[in-house]
């Protein structure tokens, strides 16, 4: 975009204001790796769900259990939605998670739920891609800056209809598992955690970009369920998202979700987070 306004004389001073972290991470509950260690050492797999390419599946995880999203067969990204399995109106809040944690998530980060409950839904307890960090393009893995691919954007930009975008895949999966119509289910689909996806903003124009995911078969990201969860995972039609998305051109692979049960009493310190204590009065005497 062409700039129409000249910089004021004190432009350099204004730009030199120091950045201030909006939400200090030291005010969040401390992530204690050791508190999960005993549970992770001896947990056992109790369920698994294979997510077919260009499709989605749901899975249930009880509070106190773990789940993993595992790369199998080939490099593939996934779009993850999470709900409180007992109340779908409490769901993953990508934007608040971005503010409280970072643009890309890894071990120790929490996935926060929507207002007014706003609590940790899940904690990331292992990430085999944590070595990636930030590359020379400013990209990282597992972002909460983008959202799922969807047929409405496709119609806007390409004037065609593609039915196996992550948004549609997640919609069908939720409709099937909860006996909802597609319209009912679609209203519950929300901004995602882009699992294994490698993304950033370009350094010159700050546009959202993707590049081929570094994930390889055997890699996984692991979560601890802080509350009862219903999850939905789409194996994105973009495959490793190294070239395109929202079409049938790119090779796609399945993803595996595994649910793990820790041994009884292996997490004596843990208790499920309660909903936010804010009363919802918003400055008035009645809610
Ligand atoms: Zn997608």
C-alpha cells in the first residue's frame, strides 16, 4: 500500500518506544515438567483414532488423561478444535492463547478456553519438533495465528467450491459424532491450533505465509487434558502445506490420535482448573 502521509519530525522517537509484553507469562501458573513425569513414564494407550487424509475425526479425552497427535506415513499438518465435552459452548480460544502464550506453541504452553470460563483446557507436555524454534524466515511450528482453510475463502478468492477444507471436514466430523445438522455443527467450529504447520508473517509485508512442514513420521505433539475434552482433528488438504491448500493437488497423509491413561495416583498435585471467578457483572450490579 502506498503511504500518503509524510512522517512527522519526531517519527524516530515515536518508533523507538520500547515494546511491552502485554500479558506477562510469569503471572500464569508455572509449568512443572516434573509433575507430569511420573504420569508420562507409565501411562498406557487406551484408544486411538486414525484421521484419513482430507477428512476429520473426533475423539474424547477425560480430564487427567493425555493425548498425542502423531505423524504417520508422510509429512502432514492437522487442524485441531477442542471443546469441553460436557458443554460445547466452552471451546478453544486461539486468540487469547496467542496473547497469553505466543504465536506458536510448544511444550509447557496451555490451550485456553473461551470467555466466560477462560481456563486451561490442555497443556502441551511434549513436542518432538521443539528443536525447530524460529527459522531465518521467522517461521515456527504449531501456530495459533492462522485459522482453518474454508470453502468461503475459496469461493471469494478462486470462485470455486472445494468441499474438503479443514472447516468442512471439522463440521462433518462434529455433526456425525453429536448428531447435529451441518448448520448446527458449523457454528461450533472455531479457530484452530495448526498442528505441525510451519508459518509466519513475511518480514517485508507482514503477510501470513506457510512453508513445508518439518514434521516427519514418528513426530508427535502431546497434550494433557485439564478438563473433559471433545477434540476434532482435520488432516488438511494442503498436506505438508509446502505449496497449496484447499485442493486435491498436494499429497496428503493420515494422522493418528492416541489417548493415554496414567496410572492411578501418579499426579497427586494436579486438580482440574475451575472456570474464571470473574462474576460477569461488567460494572453493573446485575449480570
Ligand atoms: Zn486446512
